[in-house]
C-alpha cells in the first residue's frame, strides 16, 4: 500500500502532521474522519523508515492501549489487513515499550502466529482479558466488533480514573500546601518567636510550650523525620504488596463510609462490564468469570468472585453464587436473576454497568463534597492553633 503524509485537526483542535499507509487517499481520509479528526491535507509520499521526532515515553499507559485498540478497530472496519494495520499503528504509538511489543507482535503474525498467541507472549502489556478477547474475535470472525468492545471497556476505565483523580486533586493540593506551610512555619517563623519569648522571660502557656518544643524537635531531627517517613512509605508499600497485607488494608478501606461503598462500586462495575464484553464476544460463562476476576484490582473482591466461580462450575446459578459473596446489592442480584431467566446476559450486564457508572459518579460527588470541607476545617484548626499559641503570650503580656 502507498504511504501518505497528512495534516489533520484532532478533537482537541490541535494541528497534527503524520504519515500513514492506506489503500488510497479516500480510504485514508475515511479512517481519519472516523477517528473524529478534520482532514486538512493528504499527499502521497515515499515510504520511509519510521522516525519519531517526538519523545516516546517509557511504560504503557491506559491511554496508549486505548489508542492502539481504537486505531486497530477503525483500520479493520475499513478492510485493512491485520499486518497492514500494524504498519499504521507503529507510526502512531507514543510509548517506546508498546512500540517494541507491537513490532514483535507484527513479526509473529507475519510468521504465521495467531493474533491471540502473539499477544499472549507479552502479558505485562496485554493481560488475559486481551488474549481471550482476541481469541474470541478470531474464532467468530468478528475482530472489528471485539476491538470496539475493548475500546468501550478501556474508555470506561479511563473515565473513572480521570474522575477519581479530578476529585482528589484539589483536596490533595490543599493538604500538601497546608503541610508545607506548617513545616516552614515551624522551622522558620517559630524560632523567631522563641527568641522573643526568651528575652521576655515570662511563663509560657501549655499550648505555646507544645508548639515551641515541636519546633525545636523538627529543627533538630528534620532529616531523621524525612528518613522515617520514607521508610514508613517503603514498609507500607511492601506490606500492601503482600496478599495478606493487601487483604488487611482493603478490609479497613471497605469499612470507611462513602469510600468503602465507592471502592466496592468500582470493583463491581469493572467486573460486570468486563463480563458483559466477554460474553458478547462469545466467551463461555466460566471462562468469562475467570478472566473478569483478574481485571479486579481488589484482592478481596477477586477472592469472592473466584469462590463464586467454583459454585457456578458446580451448577449453582450465577446470581445465587454472587449473592453469597455479600458484595452485590439486591438490585444487582435481581437483574442477574432476570438475565438468567431470559438468557439476555450481555444486555443485562450493560444495564448493570451503566447503573454502576451513575453510582460511581454520585459517590465521587458525595466524597468530594465531604472531603473538601473536612480538609478546610482541618487546615483552619491547625493554622489557628499555631497562630493562637504564638500570639497568646504576647497578648497576655500586653494586657498585663
């Protein structure tokens, strides 16, 4: 296929110049328009080795896999062969890690390997969900449809992640700013007041003495404190990396009001949306449950789903097996029971997934509404206490 140089305006309004391979100008224009871009110009050019002027980042982000899946879906829908599609994708990849993996996958496919087997060689990038979805796509001949299901799944994950980060960014900035202000106050400002108090020689109130002592400790052991905090963070990371430690930590998080409900809702939404996509792609129910539980980031949730899978294998209905976990609310169980009776599993799972997306939005709003005032009150108490402790002796002496 010929190579083309093109200029587009993407969804964000940014002008992008790149190259791509296509059957002809019309085919390339349709591919670019289907991706939501406005085509400004297309011209045929010589085939060249890919040379990235932009700096590729290391690791594979969620958006990298989403772009990979979306581009592949568009190309396959427009009749581009799998190998030719990879030639185009290689020009679009922004991750150096993913670029190397894509090149290896393309080489394996050219050597006669199936797409499923080629992906399975790279489990750090393409997990079991990807591998089984590709197998379903190859067996059913519905690869473009399967890719669209993957795109929908990944985009839903990204949306939830963005909402969570957006909800926590402002409170986190407030907390960091408050801590930084307190440290600077204790290390730079309080010592000035200490000299003033020493010169006056008066008896200091208890709260003032506490602030003075804390300031002196912080100045004397500042480096030690940083080391202790670093060791605590490292130890906490090691503890939660261990399955037992992670279970203990998650059990504590699940008991926190609002946050616990939010974490459970996210886990259920991930499980249900993954299960629905797998079933629609033709994956058997047992295999679909096994793959879906691996998408759960919660080890407690995964443990319960694994137990439910064993019951389903023994002949217990899925709704009953999930009900026994105690994690799924009655409405979800009732909807699954209806799905079992009607046989419309995939459609019902879409409804449940949409319901939990709305629940997650509501919980994020509630959590933000609860957290922001709490942080503001905490900051006010801390700053007010520090200022009061320092100025109280001065006001007392001025009054006497």
